[in-house]
C-alpha cells in the first residue's frame, strides 16, 4: 500500500515537472519591461534577470524587443 502511494506521488511530480513549462503563461512586453525595471531597482544583475525571465517563458526575441523599448 505504501509503495503504491509513493509511486503515485512520484509519478505526479514527474508529470508536473514535465508539463509545467509547457503550461507557463507568456508575459506581455509591458509585463517584461516592468519586471526588468523592478529587478534593476532591487539591484539584480542582468544575468539573474535574464535567467528569471527565461524561466517565465520570455524568449530572446521578446527580450530584444523589450530592450529596444527601454
């Protein structure tokens, strides 16, 4: 009984880990711009902001487009 519960829990975490990036919502350009502005105000480095934005689904193309706005 415990092994089945453990297996189900492990399977659930694996499924969530695989599909959660696919379900991530994309940020609009204005949301990205505000996120970057807030990060700069907080003293975050560009490298840190870039990795955070990538985790949130921001593409290089979108980052370049937003950079031109800023």
